[in-house]
C-alpha cells in the first residue's frame, strides 16, 4: 500500500460510519490526519471514531444530516473548534434506490438528489469557506460513481445515476471557481464496491427479476476486467493520493476507480 504523509492535517469524512467512508477515515488517520467522522447515524460515526482512537489516532464523531445547510456548517465549525483547522474534505454521504424511471416518484427523486447532490454542494461550500478563511488552500474530494459517467442500464438506478452525474458536474465547476484559493477539487468514480449499499441493490434488483439473492452482484462483478469486486480500501487508496502532495497538479478530474469497468 502506498503511503502519503498527511501528518498535521485535519480531514472530514461524510458518510464515514460504514463502507467507503469508514475505509477513507481509517486511511486518513493512518496517514497522520486528525479525522472528523460525520454520519447521519451518530452511533456508527462513534464506532469508527473509536476504531481510530483505539489505534492511536485522533478522531471526532459528528451526527450530521448533509441535506441541511446548517448541519454542514456546524460540522465544519465543530471540526475546527476541536482540531484548529480543516485541510481535507471527503464528501462521501450517499444513498441509492432501485426504481425504473417510469416508477420513480417525486419522493424518491427528491431523497436521492437531496443527499447525493445537494448534500455535496452544502458540505463543499462549508469546507471551501473555511479553507478560504485559513488562506492556505486545501483539498475537496467528492465521491461520484461509475454511474456518474455511464448509465447503469439493466440495473434500474436512473435517479441515482442522475445524482452522480450532478456530482461530476459540481466537481468540475467547484474546481474552476475555487482553484484561485488553492483549493483543489476532484471526485472519484468507484465501480462495484463490496459495501452494504451494493447488498441492498443486489437484493432489490434480484427481487424484481425473480432471481436468487447474490446473483445480480455476481453478474456485474463478472464484467470487471481486473477480475474481482472492488473493496472500500481500493477507493481509499485513490482518495489518499488525491489528498496528498503528489496530486498537487490535479484538479477538476473525475478519476475512475473501477477495475477497468468504466470505458472513459
């Protein structure tokens, strides 16, 4: 595993209580970051923060609803109050719902767009304002998805795909608006990641198809050129790179982390 020295830096990870967020929070801590673990589920955030502190790191658990601008602002304020600054923000909180577009109602659409798109905007705004105040730049990394570049097709994730395309677009615009402040904004586009979210997708699609549980995940994993399902730590590796000095000339990119599954 490559190592990137992030000693003395402070990072926030939203959706940090499980899956990719947990892996990134733990990786940041191993690289020397003080980490605020934010999650809608405060107990999950506390468990991950405890994992970090038990391993000798410094962590803060925060209960945050990213769809509320006041929560995003509070998240940054409490992190700075505890650790003194903010250098890295990983906007990871996200949800998915399986529904063909003809069956996607207003409530489903709003729930997905509120968390996946509006939540990214609010959290990135709060982080950028703090970084501009500090005057020393920073890194904002958004979690998009392969679905932010290509249509999921047979798997009915149309609203989710739209929200992740929005994340890619927001990332590119944020990068251009905030580069003058030394803030580098990029996003990662993971593929089929072995997380609880994909377990839900597998179950719901399988029920719709009348297929065995596990068969949908197996079908899509078979399309990954690298030959295995992606692990949260695979995403964390790329996020750590984008947060590091080695990525000091990278901005506005939607970086594939899909084992070759995304064609561009």
